[in-house]
């Protein structure tokens, strides 16, 4: 990055990419080529037609990256769309993130919503919002709090997987409860509530309240809440 060279956009129009220290967009801007910078801050509306590589992304408005996005830290309060791959080491989502291909990094903290067209891979994945993952969600530690709405992943894999229903303090009179749906859930230690899955496979498996499971395959132990259904149980 070129130290001291900033790109600050307050109006609207098309701008060239390149290397910058900081990029700040408060207007309505289109960046037509690759961008590399230390900080990428969007307060207005931004469209990057190619790739963005940065140390920090903050989105308070609306941002779209048509290509790939790479960042060490990300905070989304608004809306962000990535057409290709997103490699976000440490991300916090309070708004919405939509990724066309894969999403990867170290720490994911989701209080808003994410939609991903491919696989998601993190070391820790913590969600108290909602998600739709059309591929595999894979993390060493997965913690999902279901407050409202439907969350979906094609497959979920990890070491420690915890899915719990959580009362929604924002809607004290609302009776809607969150639900997780996945075809396959596989891990070492699994605890599930309010989950629909075709197959659950693990060493220690505890099926809590509100679950509808097709088949459970376990090697050590299986516990089941009386308010859940399991069609088939197999000890490996």
C-alpha cells in the first residue's frame, strides 16, 4: 500500500482502483479495477467491479464486490454482497452478507444474516442470527443460537457442535422460534435443539427438544429428549 495516499469519495461517479492507504466512500461510487488498501470503509453506496484486498472492511451502507474479497477484519452494519470468494479472517456481521462462492477465515460472529453459495470454513463459527449455506459449514467449534427464522446448511461438520433455541428478547410477544435444517450433521460432540436433519453422526450425541432426525449414528453415547423424534438409531 502507498502510505498516505487515500481515496475519499463524497460524490458519485466511476473511480480507478489501485493501491491506497484508506478508501472511504460516503457517496455513490463505482471502482472499476482491483483495489488494495489498509482500510475500506463504506458509509454510502459502493460497487467494486473487480477484487478488493484490505486489512479492514467496515460497511455501514451498501457495498458490492463483483470479484473476490480478502480482509483480516470485517464489520458489517449495513449490507454487503461478494460475487466470488470471501476470505475474512475475523468477521462480525450485524447486517447482511451475501457471498456467491466460498467463505473462509478464523473467527465468525454472526448476529445478522449470511447467505453463501458454496462452503463455509472457519475455526470458530458463532451465530445468533440466521444463515443459508448451500455447501458445507465446517468449523472446529460451532455454536448456533436459534432466535428466529430458518437457518439452513447442506452439511455441517465440526469437533464441537452446539445448537440451542434462544428466546428472542426483541420480540417478547412473538411466538416464532428459530429452526435449523441440514441434510447431514457430523461431529465429535453434538448437542441439538430445534433441528431437522436426515443424518446425525458423532461420538457423543445429545438430541434435545424440538428435533426431527432421520438417522443417528453414534460411537460412544446417545441421549434423546422425549420431545424429539429419531427414526433410526445405530451404534457404530
